[in-house]
């Protein structure tokens, strides 16, 4: 029986750690049922690299943005460059964007500026956003609400049940990956077990955030199938039902047509 069709809604496949074996990584993803992968950018320099990668593989879907953790690489002119780039290059989303207050050396005011300007651009272009929120969840929520007219996903969701509800009220999805597979992730497991499935997306965040069965290893998109198994078990639903729902969610959010299988190239 073939694996159910899955979407990895967040994978940094352009990362240099994949350079030695990217075709094999894609082959393993294909074997696991992962038929589409969304590749978010982190800085200006990554946009051409992601564009080239996604041009070679039509089931790799690019997202372009300026990630808060890479703030030292960003320049004011990169915002205008992003607007021009998106006008000339098809994209599934604006991302990865957001706020990260974990590192005190990353200027919060400057992060806010880049985040808000990219939200405005996404709204103007009617593109979804892929949002990073670390130790900044409440402010991210307030910012999304204040600017309105947006849709997207908060990837690697780690907020509270109340914050999850507020995201759903805004029409935002939760990106769920490897952290769910750790038994200690009790709050996240409670949320996933009972949340409206129409707001759930599966992701790997590879090469980061490997699941419990791959602790200390490089993560990869094939492992989304293990996240699927965990979600289905927590919800008491079949893997086929969860796969169908989350894949439909990704198609709707990113406005995707039905794809062919990933090629082996």
C-alpha cells in the first residue's frame, strides 16, 4: 500500500548540510509520501539559491523573506529588494519572517521593523506568511491581529492553548514537527490532540528539530511521516485521515495545484 501523500510545509533544503546527498534526501522523502516541500528563505543571499533549487524540482516550493535570527545580514534595502524579487519570482509564501527575542543581541526594534514591513508586503501581494516566533509569541500574535488581512502559519508552534485559539481566530495554522514526538511535550500534545484539524500543518524544519527517534541526527523531510504517525495516535484517527486533512490544508493555504511525484533528479 503506497504511503499517504504528505506536504512538508517547512524545510530548509537549501542548507549546506544537504549538499552531499540532496537527491537521496528527496528520494527518501518521496518514498515516505512527501510529495511537496515548502522551502523558506532566511536572508537576501538565500533567495537565488532557493529559486535555482525549486526550478530544478517543481515540487519544491519557494518562500522568500528575511528571518529575524539573521538580522545582522539584513540591510534596509533588502526590503525593497524583496518586493522586486517577489514581483519577478513566483512564491508560495513570504517567509521565514517573525520575531525572536531569545538572543539579546538581536535588536527588537529592528526585528519589528522588518517583520511589519514584510507583513505589509504579504498583504499587498495576497501571499501567506511563514512566521517564526521564539520568546516573542504574544507580540507576534498582537502584531498579526493589528495588521489584519493576513493568512499563514506559525511554524514550530510552541505557544499555549489560549494562544493557539487566538491564532485560529485569525485564521492561522500551526506548524507541527519533530518536537511533538517527544513524550515530555505534554502541552503541545494536548493542543494537537484536540485542535481543529483544519488549522494543522506538518513540517520537518530540517535539518533542525529532529524527532525523538532521531535525536542528535540531521533531520530530513522523510521524517514528516513520523510526525504524522504521532498526530494520528494522539487524535485517535487514522494516518490516512490526518494525512488527507493536513495535505488539503497546505494546498489551500499555499494555493497549490495537485502535484506529480518528486523526480529522482
